[in-house]
C-alpha cells in the first residue's frame, strides 16, 4: 500500500528472470570452456585435413581424379612401407604398454627409491623424436657405444652392422628400442593417472578376502584401468602410425614406412598430390584403429558410479 492508498503489486517476475538467465549461463558454461579447444582443433587440424583430402583427389592442374590413389597402390615401396609400419606397430605397442604398466605399478608402490626411478623414467619426455633417434644412432653405428663396449669386452672382433640396410631385423630392432624408449614415459604417466583414480578401498577389500598381489592386480586394478588403457592405446597407436624422425635418423631410406614415404613424396619428389594420398591413408588407418579401440574396450557408464 503506497502513501496515496493505492495498492502496488510486488515485482515477482524480476528475480525469477534473473534466476533463469543464471541457469542458462550455467548450462552454457561447459560449452564455453570447451569452445577454445574446439576452435583450435577446427583451425589447425580439421581444416588442414579437409585440405589434404582435396589435394589427394586432385591433379596438379586442379581437376578431380582417383589417379593419385591408383599410383599409390602401384608405388614401388608401398607394400614394403605398409608392412614395416604394421610390424613396428605390432611390436612397439604391446611391449611399450607391458613395460609402462610395470613401471607405473612400481612407481605407485612403497618401494625405496621410487622417486629417483620415477625421475629417470620421466627423462625421455623432454627429448624430441629426432634427438632420440640421434641418441640411439650413436649407440648402434659401427663405431658406436654398443660395438665399442662389445669389442672392449672381447666379445666380438669386428663391428656388427646393426644398421646395415641388408639387416632388416637390426633396423627394426633399433627403431623399436628407440621409439619405445622415447615414448614409454608418456604411457607410464597416463597409466599412473588411471591407477591413482582407482579407490584404495577396493584393493583393501580384496586383500581382506584373501586375494594376493597378482590376483588384486588382474581382478581389480587391470579391469578398472580399461578406460585409461583405451585412451593410451588410441594416443600411442595414432602417433606410432606417424613415426618419422626416429626412423629417418636411424635408417634413412633403408626402412620405409608410411610417414617417411609421405615426406619423400612431398619434399623429395615435390609431388604434393601423392604425399596427400599417403597422408589420407595414414588418417584413415588411425581412424580405424581409434574406432576399434572404442568398440573393443568400451566400458559401461555405471562402472565408476559410487
């Protein structure tokens, strides 16, 4: 009631309106936080990928064609590069994850000196692909550290050609060791983050029920690590398809893989259409591997609900 005796209706709608805007903004907050990353990926990943697709299906004059992929299939080293790429994948990924899993479990244990080991294991994270290749090149060359140590120990009389072009097994072994050493720290960090997210009371309950260390690991830790292993496998398989600098530093052109063939067509032959065709093939193979991991290692949403 006002001073003149006229009733004034209370402003009920204004607070409700403000509350509605706040709820709407709160609902948009996740999308606003993700927007910068989406814009970055769209500009630096998706748009260049579309451009590569366009170049792969065009001639040098700009007309559309499938001749680039026909030439790719009939390329001299195409079958060899595909074989070498999958051989490296089949060796690197299982070895890397088995060793990284053991390293992560040891780093999470109460072992004395684990902090020092964790520091040493994380050291390769600061080394680039090319630098890692050059480090292992100094080990495996004819006058490298490995041959020198073997000769000093009187185990061999003459240097062994580990990186000889005719020694395909030696080339693959050198690349596997170098690539595993370079990237295993990243896999270990990913697995450690997954182990830390597992509730400790689950392992304690299994121990009370009489489960030993190995049984707790296989029946409790490993199944709950499935989402983490899925992410790690997708990341490492995608990057393993693109292994380039390590192979180039250790083998040159002696062990052709899909990534080095892409670079040789782009920078050696100046044939950007063929290089784009190889790049599209790598993208397709990486996408197929990612979809396979998402399907095979799918985890129900309710697993971690507590």
